[in-house]
């Protein structure tokens, strides 16, 4: 597997991933054989479906899975090998067969990397500490606001979560 990394802008990179077509085809065949063990088709017992029918039914799906796995693994390996800190997911496009070469698959992965951050000397910097004081009047005001926000209304004379409302249902001073 060959990789080449080129810089497109300050944070954007393009990586060319190539690997042999024979590896992909071998993996597809291996996965199709595994899938054939449990494949079901009308007129055949489970697991006895001919390989041609399994390939026709599941071939595209298995090939896509294999390509996704191979390209993803190749991209991650190349990113680690080149010490790249990838930000987000890459945009991957296949290259044409003329660009890739005979018996090769090639893909372009365009992605962004995290910027290199260098922290300067902070020994000469000053930090200003702020303090805040809270008075008793501000505390009382906040408690009054909270009481108004969390007020409970109960029917007079009924038992509730905060005690009974009293046996007398007539209006009294302070109700």
C-alpha cells in the first residue's frame, strides 16, 4: 500500500491511497463464502445456494463493505504513519484506473488537520483576580424571588402534600 500526502492549504491535506485489486477480490470471495453458509434462496435449502447466486445477490453489498473497510483501514494507518491529527471525516473519491495503474485501486482522501498550536512564554504575564461580595439585602431579594416562583396553591380544607388546608373552608385573613 502506497500513500502520498500533499498540502492543499494551511489545514487541508490530500492523501492518495493505493492498494492491490487482488487483495480486495480475495477478501470479497472470502466474505461471500461465509455469507453462502447461511444464504437462503427459493428452491434451495439454507446454506446450499450456488455461489453464483450468492455473488449475484450479495456481491455488490459485500464489495462495498470490503472497500469501505480497506480504505478506512488504509487511511487510518497512513494518518498514524505520517503523524497527522485528522479533524473530522475525510472526503474519499476513487481515482480512474489509468491514474491508479494496472491491478491497483487508488483513492484520494481530502481532509483537514488540527492546526499546530504553540503556546508562548507566559512567565511575564500578569493575571488579574476579581472578587465579588454579596450583601444580606441581595440574598433576601433572591429568596423572595424564589418564593414567588415556587409558590404552591391548595384547595382550602383538603389534605395536600404540605399538610391539610384546615377544616374551615371559609375565607380568613391571610389566605
